[in-house]
């Protein structure tokens, strides 16, 4: 259902006229206005208003136009003359009024929705009969459906602002479903067409007509093969009892056994809605209704990243989709609240990187191997090990919050050390692809700054290493010294590059396994190098001469 107007709620504003202390006060004058600020016609005859209130609710309704029409019924805008409230009124099609199964679904929607008092579920006001037809009234929502918004982006929603607004809407849907599940109600037909987005940030989960209420008997009704649309209307047919929309339903729902449906069935459908947001189409799309239903029964769908391509979809969002849409219920989120928690972690920046747990003794990365990911330790402990002169040595112990393998994110270079989990260790995995997506999302000047640093790191770490006697050659050490000063040194007025000697020696020793006295001897071999041990400073005062000599030695 969709609505073109929102409910006008009457607010009374009292204005008292100023009178002298001894004057007889005049009766209060009351001005009525809608929530739009527009005036409501004053009621001149109080008795007429009271008489209107005494009339049956169905007789007080004035129809103002059709909002929508579906397979089961129609929705009109109506005004309750007694209180001036505009509402949505849902009625059944005349051809279905004698069908007990359709009547049960219609009344179930009214009664079930009436049970669920939640900000993200449209409230039901009344139920009754009018002109021989059952009806119920509910809040009139202004806005459009999520389906309408998604179809404006046929290749998926990539704009960060739009995407995050819709993720926020999904969080609100999780709240609505968590509440419904706590009351024993499973929606069973979650899809973009049943999600209303209001003009002022409202989000409503609509159409609870085929909801399963815990303890109730399974419904024996089904949908006919619909036209090629993800929003097929309900109707009656023969065959298995399948209620819902095949393009979004869980495998157990597609099998037609409603007794098996629980909160995790709704979680699956929420994952399918997120799939639609990311890819611009529902997860199941067959050539016919039967083909689509068969895909749903097998949970056969193309992963979002394969469908979208070009790294357009966040790996973490895809992980959330795949977990929510797992074929087996035991592998899904246990509840809508658990799905909400992962969505919030992603939106707040705490779950952009997937987590991996490494058992104690696992070699997480090995020296010399190619790598394209870095790790942030969440829990546990690791050792950084490096082979120096043929002997593996422990350089450092890492704990929670520390990072390793970061150079691979920037340069995809070979690993410079081995890292081993000394306890069971959980770490966030940061891939180069994710880092590039983050760079594209920040301000251009900041992205360029980080990219420049990355280029310097690449120059520093991708230099080929030639070793003799178990250690680096003098030219390789000299080249590393030059690269280090270029990246981290400071230039003085004369153009000389200067840096703390202790830091330079420590970094090069960690990177190449050369002792400080070896680095000292190599530095002394090259022109333009000044080393002040007492002042803890090393400088290249003649960069041109240093480079010319180095270029000859590296040939």
C-alpha cells in the first residue's frame, strides 16, 4: 500500500484575550489547526458534532480518493467527520468477499497489525463493515515504497548518502521485526514493495496479511503464478500452499511448510531486500513463477559482488547479505536484532573489515610471500619473526589494537617478515580493494596525500634485494638508506636530508636484517653522507653525488 497524503492530527491552540482584573472574562476561544498549520473549519453546532460522534464509525467516513489497488483489495483515503482525521481505509474486492480463506487473511492483517504497537508498524484504528464490505482503517502515510526508490537505480545504489539512508531504514525494519517476533508474529512477506518511506524519515513495514502467528494453524492458501514482477498479487490456486513473494522468500517458505517459518525466515527476506538495494534487482529471477520458486527452494542466487562487478559492493555488506540469506537456518543470524547489530557496526565504521580467527601456531603471513592485506588484532597475540643470517629471530610481540602487514595494502609487495599467532588470535582483515574504496570516499586532497605516502612506501619496499653471505649487499643497504631519508627525512635550507640515526638504523635493521655497525660502514663508503653519532643524526648532504655512485653500484 502507498499513500499520497499523511494523517492530519488535530492540535488545539488556546488563546485568551487580555482583560482588566475586575472585568468578567469572556469564554475561551479555541482555534483548531492541522499538523500542517492550516485551520480546520470551526464547529458552530456542538450538538451536531456530538450527534456525528454517536453515529457508527463506518457511517462517519467520507471517501476522498483511491490510493492503491492490489490482488486482495483496495485502499482509499477517508476522513472521519467526527474528529477530522484523514486515514487509509482498506477493503476487499467484491469477488473475494465470499471466500472464507481470503476473509481470514484480510481479518488476520487487521488483527495482527492491531496487536503490534510499534513506531515502524502502521497503526490500525478500527475495523468494521461498510456498504456490505469489511474494512479496516489505519494511519495514512505520505511517501513512496522502497521498491519505487530501488527501481530508480537499476544497477544498484552506490551513492553513499542514499545507501546509508536505506541502511538506516533497514535498521528500523529490524526493530519492527524484533518487536513482532517477540509477540510471536512472523511477517512472511518482506519485500521492498511492502516498505513505506515517509517524507520525514518515517519507515513502515506494511501488509501483515499472511503473517504467521505462533500457535495458529497453518494457512491453506497460495498465490497463483504471478506476472514477471517481484510484486505479484495474492490469489487462489491449486497445488502446494505457498504464501509470499517468491523473489525474496526463504527456502523453507518456498517449500510451503508454514510450520517451519520463524524469525530466521524473516531475516532471510531482510537479506534479500538488502541484496535488491545493492544490486538493483531481487535475488531470484526466473523465466516463470515456477522457475523463480525453484530458485528460492534451492537458495540459488548470484552473489552480489559477481552481479555488480568492479568492486562496487562493500565486502562487509556482502558478508551480511550472504549470512542473512544462508540456505540453512542455523547458519543465518539468529534474530533481527543480531542482523541490526552487524548493520550498525558497518554504518559506524567498526565492521568494514571482515574478521578472521587464527588458531595458535598459525603462520598468518610468511616472509617473502606476496601479500595484499593487512591485519588489525582484535584479540590474542602474535610474534613478528625474521630470518637474519640464516637464523629466525623474534623482532616483536603484537597484541590487541596493533597492526601488521600494512605495507602490502599500499604496495602489494612481498612480506618483509613472518607473523605467527602465539595465542588463538582474531584480526580484522584490511584488503587493498577496501582501502581504495575508502580513499575514493574521502576528500580529494586527503586521498592524494595518502596516495603520495603510498607511492613513497612503494619505492621504499619494492626495491629488489640481492643478498650475499646471508645478508644484503652494500648497494642495497645504501639504496635503502636513501629511500628512508627521502621518505622520512627533513630537508634543511641547503637541501641536505637529515634524520635521527638511531631511528634509521633500527628501521633498516628490522627491514633488511643488517646490524647498525654494518649500516654505518656502508654509509661511510658513499659520498655526501655525514654521520654524527653523538648528535644522533645522519644526513645526505650531496644527494646528486650519492645517487650517481649508487646508480653505478647497482648495475
